[in-house]
C-alpha cells in the first residue's frame, strides 16, 4: 500500500468522478474543512472564505464506544466545529440531520437534543435547521458553516523542516476514553467523562501565523500522518512527550499495563489542534496565544521526509504511522482487537522484530 493509506485511497475512489469546484481554495485532503471563495473574479486575496464541513456520529454509537445519548448530540456538534477550528473559521451555525429507529426512547431523544443544544452554547453558535428521518440505526449528521473573514487560509499544507510542532492542549484523552470503554464496558470511568471542545478561538489565532494545522479527531499519530503525506516531511517528537499527555488517561493506560505511547497511536482523538509554526514566527505566535490566555504545548520539530520518530522503550523509534492508520481502517473486531494489534506492534518495534 502506498504512503497515502487505505482510507485516503478509498476517499479518492469515492470522489474520482466528481468535478472540483473552481471556488475551492484547497486540493483534496489539504484541509479539515473545505475553504470556498465566496466571490469569483477580481476579488482581493483578503476577501472572506466560506468554510464547510460535515460529519456523522453513527459508527461510534453502533460499536458501543458512545453509550450516553447526551454525548451523541454533543459530539455531532463538536466533531464538525473542530474541523472549522482547524481552518481558523468562525462558526456561522450547523445543520443537523437525525435518523431515529422506530419507537426510539423519548427520554434518549431529549438527551440527544440537550447535548446538541449545550454544545452549541459552549461554542457560541446555533442550529440553523436540518432534517429528521426514521431508519434501522441511530445516526446524527452535522454540517457546519463558518467564515474566514480575512481570507487567510489555515490548512494542512505549508509546514517545512525546522518548523516547531505544537498541540493546542494535552493529548490522549480521546484514546483514554476509548480504553475506558474497552477495559470496563462503560464510558464514564475517566474523571469528568469525555466532553471535548472545539478549539475555535485558538484556530482563529493561528490564521496567518501557523504554517499548517489539523485536528486530532482520529488521534495524534493519524493527524501527523495527514501532515506528513500532504507536506512530504517528517516529525521528531521530543523526549518529554509523556508530560504532554492527559494525566488521567496516562494513569488509566498504565493501570492496564499498556505502553503510554498507545494514547498517541489510537484512532480516537480528543479534538485538539496539531499545528506547526516557523522559527521566525514563534515570538508573534507566543504573543498572540498569550492575548487569549492560551498556553500551547510544544511537541517537537518538523524534519525532512524521514517519518515520525518518537522516544519509546529507552530508544528513538521510527513509527510506521501509515501502518497504524491502516489498522484503524481495516481491522475488524472492535476496540479490543484494535488495542491488541497496537500492543503487538509495540512488542515488535521494541524487540526489533
């Protein structure tokens, strides 16, 4: 399989027959949300851009990863708004389409709607409209609209060797949550549960400063793989990477006797932003972050096209991020089988197999 990975190749197959809009500012896979020129012809570069994205909460419900109806609604909003955050867009609102099985519990429906409403309040945005349907499986789809008022693109493409790699906040809580479900059969064993928030304000700060950006909705290493493929670069992660992890998730993974780096390798993320900043813009970035009371986390540096290196088991390891991403796409058997495959990969890597 080529370095694009199975999921990217599958998406390319699905869209092969579609024509690309002349209003699209980016090529496929180059941004978390589509960036669209509102005006065409003779419009200055600073003209506003429309950001559009859509995401469905269905698989997470069907596999039992999400069990709380409130979380179904919350995530239908935040998954979409996180894509807007990764392109620096200010949300205009969302369209919500909900498919309910026949005779679905009224109390559960109310909890879903409460999750949607509270997530919108937390993000200072609104539901603009939507659709309802009946079907065999519960499914909630959001379509988010946003504006980049100054026309400055923030995309996955643009980082170069020497840039500094950052995260908007601690990593691993999404995979810690998934591990709590896999290990205990329940979804609220992490302190405070799992309620990720889209990093909208932080994304706006990054416009015109960051050289690339994506979110960790599919996990940290999957996010790095996206940046690696789009930019033909590599990443060196710092030796103190465990200090960047969510503390309760780190305690959980250790209690299961699992290597902490699996919190970075799993495919269920915490919706932080992963981004790069050139050395020449680091002071500008630090001042902009401080202006909103934000303390971003430095993770490492961008290198030449040498893959992703991470200190694991007392040595610097090169992580096959494409392989890990492909595992999440093709491996049947649910969370337990996926964790087993990650553990096997760890054993092979540490033993040199």
